[in-house]
């Protein structure tokens, strides 16, 4: 998919894919045959650059034909390098510029609460994205309105485009920052599906943030925790190697 | 105009619970009546314009009709990417409103001079742009909102602008609105600077130049055919706006005429391409930024004589 496209963000896709699988598959009240149901939960992908990972999950869950994945980033194809709600079932909001989905999600959460609608809003953010100030504007507002129907899940892979987050503009103490903004904070292994389900699900009476500790490039040894693999796109040989490693992982999990 | 806007909006919100007024902590005493009548349709997000637009977009995705209201450049340039991506890309029914546009807050300095907004908003896909000249035009613009889907921008003046029209104009076609007829040259104005245009037209009449004066509160979509027809029989079109020349109303007219191949002489009068470092009243700043009334009068006279 990303090898054929020559467009990647593969490291970010692999770090977030477990979070998104759990969200769509286990936690949120969503289904491929109810994408326009007014009572569905709303999942927003703020880190739009992880599109290849999101689309892999949606395609496999039946939101659109799997063949779409083979035409990722092809001229005129539905699936491009950043998630878009335009014509893609299961995607609620088009992103690509960072720091947009949390305010948008807060708007949905405020209106839902006022309307007495029980829907929940889940926003998936990257950790580097939290350097965008708009997230903290929204964090303040969400706390002010005690938006218990809003959950942010942060893909804490600790890397951004050029280096580690902590080397550029430190996020730590990350959990304390969110707690200081009035959010309920849960930290979890972002690749453990059961732990993710427990952390993201359930009721709360104020906004919750799940800091999901992840590995960028998870599952492919030469991509893991590698700065260049934020932007690199695998060649055919690397892609074959990566797929073999991921297939081996899949078999291991199946056993 | 500000009070006219809020009164018209309040009436609309009472009839339509989807109308939500969202502010970024602007509107001291202005929003009180709205809040008293419809507290559940009001939200102050704090001094956070990016969030104001994002929240409005989220609400609109549920079928609400939010109005995002702030002052000067705050609801536009400060959160331009949110307007572009969240509103325009998704074609959401949100109306962005700026009070005090143009040089209305002249004494507050360049940060508060709202003189590039038409260009920026006009460039965005799906966006509609309105600039009423008086309270009646303002009410007419508000009445367009329910039947005009997608993102919209309203450029308001400040307050107490003189009334230009006798009756509320019909803006449904976007055609320019006649203020007074004339035969030598057509002057089309957007916004409260129409008062200066009236002054200029009076002075030009004394010089024997008959000015046909119109306002054009609907800037996008621009009804260029109606503008062409409005100028029929005159030497050409002069546009006047309290906005920078680049990308403003005059630009819009010139682009649309060129695209249609209609060769009508146009003189676009607008502010200088300069960040005004001086402060002063609206009139003072017009004078020091390319729109002194004397100069407007002489340029219209020269243009009329030359074409």
C-alpha cells in the first residue's frame, strides 16, 4: 500500500493501528452498516497523516471494499495520504493539518450534551501534535464544560518528524499537564488491546485522556523507533521484509 | 449595524433552535439579550478563536447553524486554517461574523485594522462573503442566512452608521442596490464607506459629474451580470471599499469582468498596501491610507473624463 504509493507516514500508521482497531472494533458504538446513524459514536482522527493505518483498519472491518487499499494515493482514487471524510465511509472529519479535531470534537460533545444525546466522541491525536496550541484551547473548554462524553486517545510514540518530542519541545510531564487541565488521565500500553479497551471504554463525568504508550513503526524491526521512518516509504524489498515480519506477528498472535 | 445584526439574529434564533451564537469573549453588553432569551443556544469559548471555529464546525456537523462572532481579524485571520479546513473543506453551515471591519477601530492600531479579510475569505471555496453598508442591508443579509447553506462570512461595521436605504433591499439575487441614480459614471461601494461615496457624489454633482451610486453587499457569489447591467450607459465602474486593493471587491469585479470578456473601464479605489503605523479615527486613517475624500473625488472625475 504505502510502498506502491511512495507516500508513507508508515511509522505513525503502525504506532496507531492497535488504538484504532480497538476503537472501531471493540469500544465505539459504530458499525459499517450504520455510518449515518444519528446515534452512532463519533471517532475523529486528528493525526490525519496516519491514513494508511486507518484505512487498513476500515477496509478490513468492511467499511469499504478491500480493493480500495490497493489504489492508495493513485490518481483519482478514493484513499489519499491524509484521512478524508469525503467519500470514505467511517471517516467523520477530514484532517491533515494538526490540532483540528479536538476543538471539533468538543463542539460535537457540547451539542450532544445539550441535546441529551448519549453519543460519545473519541479523538485520536499524535503526541507531537500536542505541540499545537489549539489542542490546549480545546482542553480547557472541555474541562470547563465537564465533557464526560469526550475521550482523547494520544498515540505517545515519542517521535516527531525530526527527532524525539522531548528533544524538540518537551511534552513531559505529559500526564500531569492533562490532569492540570482538569482531565481524567489514564496511561496504557498502546499495543495491548485488552488494556486499551479497558482504558478507552467505560463512563466518566469529565473529559478523559488515554495516553497510549506506543512504538513508532511497531512490528517492523528496521522501522521501530526510527525517526526517518516517519517520512520514508519502503521500497519493494523493504516492503516484503516488513510484510513478512508483520505476518509472523499475526501468526504469533493467532497462536 | 452591530445592534441591528444582533437584533435580527436574536429573532432568527428564537424561531430556529439550530441557530447557536458562539463567541470568543467579544460582545460586552451586545449579546446580553440573546443570552437571556436563549442561554442554551449560546456559548462563550473564551479567548480561543481556533477553538471557536472548530467547535462551530463540530456543532454544524450535527445539523446546527452556528454563528461564530468576534471582532476585527480575530474570527478570520487568527483561525484561517480552521475556516479553510474545518468549514470550507467540509462545506459546513457556519456563519463567521467580524464586527468593526475596515478601519472602524482605527484608534486601536493596525492589529485591529480589518483590511485584508475580503481577500482571504473570498479566496476560500464554498465561502460566501457579505459586507452590508447600513442597518437595513445588515438585516437583509441576516435574512439570507437560513436559505444559504455552507460557510458564510459577514463583515460588519461598528455601530451607528447612518441609514442609506429607505426600505430593506432584496439581496436574493446578489445584485447591487441602487442608492441614487446618475448618468456619467457608476460608483459601486461595499460597506459603511458608502457615506464617503455619498459625499463624493454630492461634490461631483457640483462639478457637473452625475454619479450613479450603488452598494454591493453580496461580494461572493458576485452577480457580475447585474453589475454590468447596473453600469449600462455610463463611462465605467468605480469601486470603493475600506480594504486593501489586492483581492478585495474591486479585484473581484475586475476578475469577473475579465473572465466574461466584458471590456468595461474600471477604477478600483481601495486602501494602500501598507500596515498603517498611525492611529486615528476612521476618517483620519482613510485620508492617510489612500482614500482621502478629495482624492476620491478627483480620481473619479479624472476617470470619468478619460474614458
